[in-house]
C-alpha cells in the first residue's frame, strides 16, 4: 500500500512536465481579424476598418475559455498603416488582456504589395486563486495575482491579385509571470504564425477560397488550420475547417456592403473529448468604412 501511494505522488509531481495546453486563443475566422496576430495587416484593407470577434470555447462547460478580440486599422498617407488590437482572454481563474498599437509600411511591387509591421504594447495578467478549493482558508496561495508584461511583435503580409501570405510573431519575447511570495512561476511563450490562401474564380460568380494557417509554440506540436470556403459573388460564403488533432468546423459569412458577419461552429475530433459535448462558437463582425488602395481590388482582401 505504501508503495502504491509513493508511486501515485511521484506521478502527480511529474504531470506538469508532460501536460500541455493552449496559451493564446485559436481563431477559426482568422482572415477577418488578422490584426490580432499580424501587425503588418494594419492598413491593408481600407482607411477605417473595425473588427470584433467573440469566441466561446467548449461552451457547455463552466468557466470554459472565452475570448473577445477587437482591432482597428487605417491606411494613411505615405504607405503607412496604423492600428490597434485588444484581446481579452479568460480561462477559469485567469484573465489576460493583450493591448497593442500596430504600425505597418507598404512596399508596392506592381500588382503585389508587401506590408511590414510592428506591434508594441503588453499583457495585463490577473488570476484569482480564491475561486479554487483549498484545505485551509488561510492558505497563502489564495492571494490574487496581477502583473503587466510589456512586449513587441513583428510581421509581414503579402497581398496579390488572387492570393495572400502572412508570417508573424505577435510577441517576440518570452515573459515570465512570477510571484516570489507564493512561489508561482509561469511563462508566456513566443507564438509564430505562418499562413496563406488563394481566391480562385470557377465561373458563374463562384469562387473557392482555400487557406491554411500554421501555429508554432515551443514545447507544443505544430497546429495547422485547413480552411475551404465556397463563395457566391463575395457576398455569401460557406465552408469547412479542420484543425490538426483538435477540431472540425463549419463556417458561414455574409457580406453586405462594408459589413461582414461570420459564424463558425466547432466540435472536437479527439475521441476522448467528442463524447463530452464540447462545442465552440465563434462570431466575427467586420466594418469597413473606407476603401483603401484599389490597385488589387480583385485580391483576396479586396473581395471580402
């Protein structure tokens, strides 16, 4: 019996070394709020573009991850783009708010534009362990935690007549979250994003829009989103998405003038999770109040 107890506690001690989970939010409709992950996207779509995303992951569970994201971008004179991106991410007792100012510069290459961007800002982090069950009401670990961690990011966005490509690192530096009194240590790891897509006309006002987005974090396997959309006159889009070893989704988007409204529904593909009725809902609203550079109006972003 003593040996079983010893092995049990040794197992508990090693669990943190082998268990991993997401640290930043996934986005299924990433094409419609790209500023959040890539500062180079600022100014690539128009003069005044607002985007809102609400994502409720595993909505049937109490205190499941939920994300609210907002971005604003504006094309300015002299090939400059400016933007703002704010993400509020809540998971159980943790609350994080990322707030960044975005800057981009456009390089014109005939029918293709290359945007280079920088982010500057930081992460407001808080956690309230008082929501946890404890054996002692005077446990020092029940103190509320809060911190602000500054950071910078960079990215590139290539925009052509029928294609786009994106590479970004929204936060360039690992940042430690520590509390010496409570012996709490955690780290915000660097996330890298690489993606691209094409918009291919197939006749009768129909287009197919395949795209891919890969995400790499140190210590985690590469995650890739594969998305395929069928569009009619760039007004009504429907499609599917698949996230490797994670989820399958259904997508729909309606474009009305300068307004885009999209919805994504996801369900886990992992057999151990699919039986738990864990559903994810994501809604995006994008408002474009001014058209930008029309030299590539047939390109992927001009069409949306």
